[in-house]
C-alpha cells in the first residue's frame, strides 16, 4: 500500500504545482503565452501534431519518467476537449498494448529496460492464473500505467481481457486530464482541486480494494 500512497503523493504534488502556476499572475501569464505559441505551431501542422501527441501519450504509458500532462492544455487549444480526450486515450491504449507485447513476446530481459525488477515481482505470481477480469481492472486503476502492461504480458494474461480492462481504466483518466487542463486555462482553481483530488481518491480506493483482492488470492493458494 506504501507504493500506492507514494503515487498519490506525487500526483498531489503535481496538482499543487499546477494550482500555484494558475494562481500567480506572473507564472500564469508566462504559461498562457507559451500555450498560445504552441497552439499556433500545432494549428499549422495539425496532422503531424496529432501524430506526435498520440506518440508521446503512448510513451507516457510505457515510461515512468515521461508524461504528456503538460501538453494537454496545448492540445485543448488546438483540437478542443473531445478530440484531445480521444487522442490522449488512443495514445495510452497504444502504449499499454506495446508494453504488453514487450512483456509477452520479449520477456523479462527486455522488460527490465523499462521497469525495475522489484516493481514487477510483487504482482507476477498472483496474476499468473488466478486473477479474474475484476482483478486485472483493479490492477489497472491502482498501479501507474507503465507497470500493468509489462506485468500482464509476462504473466501471459489473455490480451483481449487486458485490452478491455485497459480501455475502461484509462478512459476516466483521459477525461479527467482534459477537464483538468481546461480548468487550468480558465484559472478555475476550485475545479482543478476537485478533479485532482477526485482522481487521487479514485486511485487510493482502487488500491485498497486491489490489495485486499490480491491478499485474498494469495490466501487461496
């Protein structure tokens, strides 16, 4: 549970940074000017921009140190909320599918390039035969997006089951990210805090249920 609490703390820290940037006139003005400049560039290269946004979103689903969260406000200005959410969701699905394929077909030797070994071991055993779709879905909600695909690929989880869980789990986060980005552009701090804290609460609740389910499976061995 400590790992999940640490993830929530990181998200909370990022939320605080975003609120501070939106609240201070100097930082918000600079950030807004940067977003406007990038919007103009994307508007001139819409297809290329959309491709790069999906590609970077996919990478963020595979690599712990990479995130496209800072690009969401720019994407909203260029494509609007609906298309941005679809592009972000599609990128995360592509990244998750790629991480699954790496774990399934290339194995641990290659997976170690992307995720540290100690982050994989706690989950592999119980996912290798007794995990139901509900457990896989909770796993997606509870863990950072760069971990489940590799683990479920290594555990030879059926891809269809994984893909459906991935689509369900990533959709609310894609929608939340878009509305969070829009609330930042409008300097709506109350909405930013509501969405951000709601996402953190969702992760913590999923983590608690997930941990209980994992312990239940272990007890059945």
